[in-house]
């Protein structure tokens, strides 16, 4: 059964506290598939990306130029980008960890990149082979080179609410690190709850901290994991604070290879269901999106983790 047959959720007039529209930043092909235990064939990835674009997603983060030793599931980045058939009006960002990755992205003709920073020292050491301050020295030439090449640059800031080695993270530290990433020349900062420990109160507190520091909500995005079942509540809190870009993964795929306690990303279908009920425009066809997730789940050999996908298709 599809969303059209059910006729739910009922669309209601948008609240004055909420944005009229939200941009969904789809991370499934990159963040979702990077944790698979077996290699997914590039043809399957290309079909998945195409299905997501046909569902109406305007941003589909497609792959990463991280070294294959660290993320072997994305070792086919060049092959995938060469085989991609871009849809009109759709952006296909790639994650770029360093200058070498930027060189690969430029050769591949990429228009949008993302870098991946850390709000904590422990995660920076484990993930970036760096420390909290040295990461900016690593990212500065990447951002400068990308902007010189005409690319847009997004920055992810991981462990923004909690760190498995350090515990709760001081919001002031997250604001400081995040604004330093923006000051490098990044066009957007995606705030990541990497291990899924945030609550709506934490989200409001952190976003209030960015606002107090002079950072506009239009420069921010949110990226929630659903470890404790709080991803949708956290998203709602962020929307009420004025955030207009939300990261999600079709079917709820993904986690974090550097944080063993992290479960899947917020499912794009669950996000769309929420936005529909709030009367917030997003441009995505839920039935086509659910079809794409079921199609991929069949090839991965397991059901989709998304509650909405299961409700619509079981």
C-alpha cells in the first residue's frame, strides 16, 4: 500500500514557528552505504541514486574520496561519478577529506564537496589523525582550493552533542569549532549527532548558542542519528529554531564507521512523513522514495529500517 492510498498524514497549515519549505540533503548513497559489510556493486549504487533523484530529491550526496583503505565500500568513487547521469536541477555532492581528495574531485568534475570536521579532540584524533586545532590547518587549503575551482563547500561537524570517549560535549565548544569551519569559507555547516544522544532540549540550546554568536540559521543544517529514537523530535526542534536544511538517509541506512554505538541516520521517508504532517514543503514523492528504499533493501538482503517504509510496504 502506498501513501496515496492511505491518504495520511493529513496536511495541515504550516505553523508560524516553522519554515515554509525544507531542503532535504540525502546522504544514503554515501553515508548510508559506507558501512555495509559487503561491497555494493556500482551499478546498484547508480540505480539507487537515479531512483532518489526521480523521487524529487534535489541533493543526493553520492560518494566520498576518502582513501579506500579506510572506507573500501566507496573505493569506486571515480567509476560511479563517471557513470552518473545527472538529473536536471539535482546536485550530487561528494565528501572530500583532504587535498588529495580534492584533486580527485576536481578531475572528476565535481561541483559540490563536503569536508568532515570534529567538535571533539578524541574524535579528531581517531577519525582525522589530527587534533582539535590542527584540523583547521588541514581543511584550509581544501576549502580555498575548492572555492577557487568554483565549488560549494559544506562542512560536517561530528560529535556535536556527545562523544563516546569524552561524554557530553560543551555547546560553546561546538559553536566555536563550527564557526571556525564557516570562517574558512564553507557555505554551510551540518551539525551532527554522530552517536544519536541528543534531545530536543540539547538541540535548542546548541542552536541558540550559534544564534547568540551571530550565526544565521540559514547557514546551518542538522544531521541526526536515531540511536535513542529521538531523531524526529530533534528535527522538529531544529525546524522551530529556523533550520531549513535537514540531512537524512533513504530507508534509514547508515551509521558511522568510527563510532560503534551509532545506529542509522534519520530515515528520509520518516522525515517526509513529518514534514507532510506539518505542512512544510519539500518536493519529494513519498511513494517513489519508499520504492527506492525497498528496491535497495532487497539487494542488500534485509528489510528497510525506516518505520514509514515498513508501514507503507509491509
